[in-house]
C-alpha cells in the first residue's frame, strides 16, 4: 500500500515511517494537513494515518476535505489521537474516518488495522476494475448495434445519432431527470430504432399512410423487436424498456401498449420527442420557424407539455444559430425604419406577425413593441447584413 503519515511531531513521523516501511509499504510523510492535502493531489495514496491535533489544518479537517473533494478513488483514513473516549471516536467516524487509534500507538494493533484498510482498498480497486470492464463492454455493445444500423441503412444511423444527442440535451434541461439517467437516455436514443433491422428497406422511405397492411404490421412491431434484441443482454435491459415505449403517445394512441400520460416512462417520452423533432427537420424538411406551431399541436396530446417546452427552447436556439450565419441580430429597441427582415417575426405560438423580407416602417416597429409588451413575442429580430 501507498501510505501517507501526517503528524506535526517529527519524532512520531520517523517512528511510524520506520515500522510501516518495515511491513512492506511505501510511505510518504507530511507535517500538517495543508502539506498532506497537496501530497494527496499528486501521489497515489491508498491509506492516510493522521494525527488529530495539528497546526494549520488538523486531521479531522483533512479527512472532511478528502471526503468532500476526492471522488476519483477511495482513500482509507485512520485518525490517531491522545483522546480515547467514545465521544471523540464517534465524532471522528462521523467526519469520514474509517478507523481510530489512541496514543500511545500499539504497533501490533496498527499493523492489524492497516491489514483491514488494505483489504478494503483492494476490494474497492477490484470493484472499480470490474466496473471499467462492464462499462467497456457496455459501450462496445452499443457501438456494435450502431454499426449494424449503419450497414442496414445509413440514413437511419444518422437519425439515431441525432436523436441520441437531442435526447441528452432535453434530459439535461428537464427538471425531473437526474444526472444518473443521462447515459441510459443517450444510449436508448442511439438504439431506439434497432428493431428496424431486418425489415424491408421500403418501409423507411414510405409515409405511414402509404404502408400496406403487412408493411404496417412490420413497422408497428419494431419497438417490440428492439426490446427483444436487447433484453437478452442483462446490462441493456433498462435501455430495452425505453425502446419498447418510444412510440407511445401521451393521449394513449401510440403503440405497442397504448400507454397514456404518466404510464409512459419519462425517458421514453424524451426519446420520442427527439425522434419526432428530428423527423420534422430532416425528413419533413420543415423550416425551423414553422416547428413551434407544430409542437403546440402536440402539447399534452402526443407529447407531454414540459418536454414540448424543452423542444421549443432548443428550436429557438437552433433558429438563432442558423440566423447568425447570414444575418445580424438586432434588439427590438434598436430597430430602425428601412431595415429588411431576414426571417419571419412570429408569436410564441408560431403565428407570423411580420413576414420575412418586409421592410420595416415606423408602424411595423410599433406593432412589434406592442406584441413585446403583451408578452406574446420573445423571438430575436434578424435583419439582412446588407441593409440595401
């Protein structure tokens, strides 16, 4: 083990170092908590043995700082103190210490307690290595399925990647999604259409209304097919459940189970919303400015309202990013007569207030100001860079 000894007594440091080195450990030393903290940031310390009472930063303060700020690996912490009462021991353990030894130190006892620390640290390292292997297998499996999607249909693979990115973006914005759920949502977005593999490619190119009865049944089966494909892999089962539900609708008219409202997993609703949005933009070629109107039609009908609000916010940012490429953004208070609009100016609902290419007049500027005061207009105004 790599062991850091912290004590303001040089004599005690030397005695501890001599004995612990003799037991086969690598030993580092520091004379106070501040110096010890710097060493903890640079050296691969496994166990800390620290005196309680020290200048600048005492042993308990060092332990609390370690527990608060070091999340990369577990460091076993032993406190040494002249105090030997239950109150002090409980306080040290509640502060994050793993063990407590009273002075004068009995070196047979210290050796035994270091043995306990060594077993715990080794167990933690073994668990971390197993987790790394599982995580590696997890991502390799996802990549394998994604490669299959690309081989089956390159456009479907592109759609899946975009849905994954957008699903993650919605997840980070949604107040009811925790950080622990991000990875599952991102992976489910990548693989949400995995059940399409093996179906006739013509199904991908037709609108739903153009499918014959056999093609429609095959299409409707792809959510369940995707679930079955992934359900055989234990660590993919949380993803498979979301894949099954990604075509459910808030009004209960989706498939395969006809779930309604909160019966649909929120993560699956996010993936559904991302897929619908991507299809509007890339398959339907719908202008970004027209999408809010469509999303308002879906609100609490096909999609849950809070998710629609996330999409509206994302779509607005996409509009702004697109407009910055060719146009300049002008605040409503700085609009001038004669400026020509580079994009439609719309209400929050998507309804057009003033169409693209309109040359602004005093009347039209006053109109925009009135809509702003009524809180019916919050979109930026873009005008052509060339004002002529």
